């Protein structure tokens, strides 16, 4: 699986995924996505797949995924 690198590696998100799981080859543990529990990560993955099918721009999907990951991590950390 190949992913294009992005300048925003702190996000733990990659652009232009080659497969369904867009984050499989990013550095584990970096960014809010990798700190999410599996259910929340699946939610982000489903959103990315849905966004691509709906024709959203990759930049829109990326930014929204980044924001959602940050929000879900804050909720997860609060309990």
C-alpha cells in the first residue's frame, strides 16, 4: 500500500490513500487519529470513504478528518 506524504505529519493523517484504511502506514502513535480507540478510528475511516464516493475534494476530507480526530480524542479523554 502506498500513501502520498503530506506536510502535516503531526495530524497522523495521509492524503490520497491507496486503500480503504487511509492511515495504515502513517507513524503509529503520532497525531490524534492513532490515539483514538478502534471504534472512533473506524468512524473516521468510514467518513473518508464516504467523502471520496460523494466527490468531496481530498483537502476537504483531510481537514475534516483532522478536526474530527481531534474532537473525538478530546471526548475520549474526558470519558
